[in-house]
C-alpha cells in the first residue's frame, strides 16, 4: 500500500482520497477509523433536557414509534438521526445492524444464544436483550468472528 501526504497551507479543508483496485478489510478499517474520528458525540433528548452522548457509551439504538432512541447504562434518549444515518455515521467495526429496527455496539454485547427460528438473541452488559433477525445473523457472526472454518 502506498501512502501519500501533502501538507499545504493553501488547503481550506482536509480531504482523504483512497484509490484501490478492490475493497478489502484494510480499506474498511481505514474508513471505519475515519468515520470514528468524525463522530465525537450525539445529542439525545430526555424530556426537555438535551444530553451529550459518546457513541462508545451507547449500548444500542432502536426505533420506537416514529423516533430513534439511544440506550445507555443511564437511560434512553431520543435522537434526531434516523437509523440509516447512524449506520452511515458510526464505524462498522463497532456498530452493527441486528435487525431493521436495531443497531448495536459490539463492545457492549456480553453473550448470545441461538433462537428456535434461526435468529440469535443477544444480551448486553446492561442485562437487556435484543434479537438478531435472520437477515443479519451472518453479518453478526462475521463481526464476532464466529464464521471461521475449523481446520482438520
């Protein structure tokens, strides 16, 4: 991999250009790192109070009625962002889609169990649980490195 850096006081903003033959894990890690640098905090509302939330403190995001809530150890906060916006904003090596209505922080998962209908039930360190829909089971297994083949 070649790396080129140009420092010039005439530049108005920093621009990162990645040119590659194909997308691979190393490129995805770079993109995730850059995405993680962009999102220092989110603003969540609890009644009339607005709270500054660090993404690392959020256990999961879920849709509730017509809004998105961020769940932390200290409570649940209403966000202005939609789930698809959060998915694009947050690093995919930390946050993963569990279902159409849930995005989880992988670092807040404590255990999981297979469900009778081909889904997974994941438990968070906080004790809450969510279900992984069949559509997303393989991606979470990949993220948790469960799909590795055994030799011999």
